């Protein structure tokens, strides 16, 4: 009928554990509610700010400038690919900040450190993406200038030179963007040296061919005139020699008659 001492101790331990669990849950509830509120606010702000950034990028017509570049095609080739990408990055940046704040409130140290590293990396990623977008736009602009102003080179060779310059600039932009993002690009530098030498050789060959074909056309267009001028000079020289010979013969005859 009577409970033994171990049973009493076990019952006390169970009751104490339940009380501690309830106390922990009650103490955790305010933090959980605060974290949920922060997540909701972050979700709302992320969508609002992402929409604002997307509209701003679309207003400056960055999509149109990037549409014909390799980056625009990689993003889907749609008219709002770039603006949507920047809006999406803005949303997730705000979401990540909200998640980081919520995790700090919940006091989850491991998850907090991981999210903190991810959030601290986002500015470098955004800066690299900006360099990539603007660099591709500038590379295409320079290529268009070469095509439009290279009047002394045939149309086909202008396209070749413009494409070579664009590819080189694309490569430089990608290397700078990846380096800004914190990605090791040492192997790309090695490849860049080989690319520069190859590009220089290609440009030299293209210029040599262009000048060679241009000189060929020049010779073809002027060979007839040069031939006619040469024949005229030969005839003129022959007439001059005949006149000189006639003059000399007359002088000798006069000398003999006088003698």
C-alpha cells in the first residue's frame, strides 16, 4: 500500500521535468512570436523593395541594353530578365536579413553563424553581378562602334574585329566580376594570357589580309592607267631620241660642208 522511496523520487523527477519543460516552452514562446513577426515583416519588405528595384531597373531600360548580350540570353532572353533578376536578388537579400534576425532572437547559434556568412557575402555577389551586367553592355557598345566606324576595312573583317574585341572584353568582365565575388580566378588569368596572344595574332592576320586585299583592289583599279602612262613615257622618250639624232646629223653635215 505504501510507496517506496525510489518510486517517490522518480515521481518527483518526472514532475520536475514537466515543470521545467513547461517553463522552457513559456519562455520560448515570446521569442518564437517575435521571430515570426520579424519573418512576416521581412517577407512584406522584401516583396515591396524587390518590386521597387525591378521597376527602377526596367525604367532605365537596362533590359533592352542587355537583351542582345550573352548575359541576356543566359537569363532567358526575355525583355525583363535583368530587372526581374535584380528584383529577385533584392527580395532574397531582405529575406535573408529577416531570417538572420529571427534566428538571433531564437538563439540558434549554429544556424545564425551560417546565415550571417551568407548575408555578408551577398553585397560582394551583387557588386559582381553589377560589374557583369554593365561590363557586357559596354562591351557590346564598343563592338557596335567598331562596326559602324571601321570604314577603311571591309564589312566582313569589321565584324571579325568587333566580335574578337567583344569576346575579349566579355572575358575581362567575367574575370573581374568573379574576383569581386570572391571566387578564385587564377586559372582564368593563365587562360587570359593565352587568349591575349591568340587575339593579337588573329587581329594582326586580319589586318594583314585586309591591307593585302585592299592593295590588290588598288592595283587592279590602277594597273590600266599605269600601263598607259608607261607606254606614253616610252613613246615620248623615243621621239626625243629621234629628234636628238636628227639634230646631231644635221650639225655634222653642216660641218662637212663648211670644211
